[in-house]
C-alpha cells in the first residue's frame, strides 16, 4: 500500500499571504493614520488602536492555529489554548489602557506632548 505525502507548500504560501496582507494593512494604517480613526475616542482609546489590537490578536491566533497545528487537536484543547491566551492579552490591554489614560491625565499639565 503506497502512501502519498501531501506537500504543505500550498498551506505555507496561504499562511504567508494572509499574514502579509494583515501586516501590510497594519503598516499602511500606521503610516496614513486617518483622522476619522485616529482623532476620535472609543472605549478609552482611538478606533485605530482598536484595529491594531484586533488585527494583532487575529495574527497571534492564526499563527498558533497554523504553526502549532491546533486545527488537528481536540475541540476542548484548542479552546483551552486559544481562549486562555486571548483572555490574558485582553486583560493586559485593558490594564495598559487604564494606566496609560491615568498617566496621560495626570502628566498632561506637566509634559508638553
């Protein structure tokens, strides 16, 4: 019985392409900084920052999904790995936004931004 080895070249190029597109969108938004997204505030920070946070979480999830081979694992294991990481990252982002906002409000009269 002959076993055929399926090449992962197509999968690697798909992962490379998707991560490249997301990174190019992040870099383009960082360079352009549209006023609509940058100068307004939503949930403690600008919508542009929320876009960066969401795209970064997507890239982290997709990297774990592809390179840690989570697509072949049991459902409960995938959820344990992914949701724990997402919860901790969201918790860290929340703390950073709260502390950053406090420091900005406190130091605003003293520092020339």
